[in-house]
C-alpha cells in the first residue's frame, strides 16, 4: 500500500503580510523554513520514492528542506506549474483585510473558499482542479497505486483540489477545508486509490 504525503509550503513573506499571493514567486520566511524543517522531521520514518512540487520557489524550497531533514536528499523531483497555487488575478499582491474592507468579508470568503467562483481575472478552485487533477492522475496517482511513497509539496488550493478528489468532498464541504502551512497529511491508498487511512502529523 503506497503512501501519499501532501505538504503545503511553509509560510511565505506574503502569507506573513496577509496578501494574496497566487502565482507571484514569493520567498519563504524564517518561520516558513522552520515549518519545512519540522515537516521533514515528522516524516523521517517515511522513505520517499519520488517527490513533486510546483514551479514556485516557496514550494520548491520547502520540498528541499523537507528532504534534507528527512535524510533522503536524493529523491527524484518533478516540478510543474500544474501544481501551482490558484491564480488570484487582479487580487494578487493585495492585502486581504483591505480587500475585505473594499468588497466585503462575505465576497472575499467566497473568492477564497468556494468551488466555482473566481476572483476578478483569476481562477476558481474548479479552474485550479482542471489543471491540477489531470497532472495528479497521470503522473502521481499511478506511482502510489504501484505501492510507492510519494511526497507532494504544493499550495493551499492545488492541494485542496487533490484532497477534494481523494476524499470525495462536496462543493459545500470543500468550502470549509483549510490546509495549514507546513503540516504533513499522510494518506495510505490502495491500488484503486481508495483512502485506507489519513493522518495529519503535528507535534
């Protein structure tokens, strides 16, 4: 039975500043690097066969740190923009609190959490899933089905789309789904990718 481990990148500078990040290539903070190190330590009993990440540095750097702490630094890595965060369009770079003051808390919550409502000029979760899931199903899922242990380090919304698919969440349920930074989610999946167990690793 293969393990699929999902990790959202550690805190980025714009997470710290409460700004919409999307596809902007923002670096990790020191806390973000600490979160990545903690994730690697929590995963030391897992030997990974392959790792996947987005092409944004906050995810790629988190992955590097996790593998260093995991003492498994030679794992083959695939990076692809299919795993990028959702594109927040004209909201990218804006402060979330200021945006809520302008458009209203409810509207910003819908933009951030709903399934099929996109922010202005950006992607909805449905749009994000339309690029993330085909990549997951063609490149990642077959390896897990073969019994390999696979690590995916990506972003809140690209990972939400994967979790929604794995756990068969409804559009309403996914609105309540939040994936915190630097906290590994460990799934054991059978050969048909049915979830046999799920563990969230926290110290």
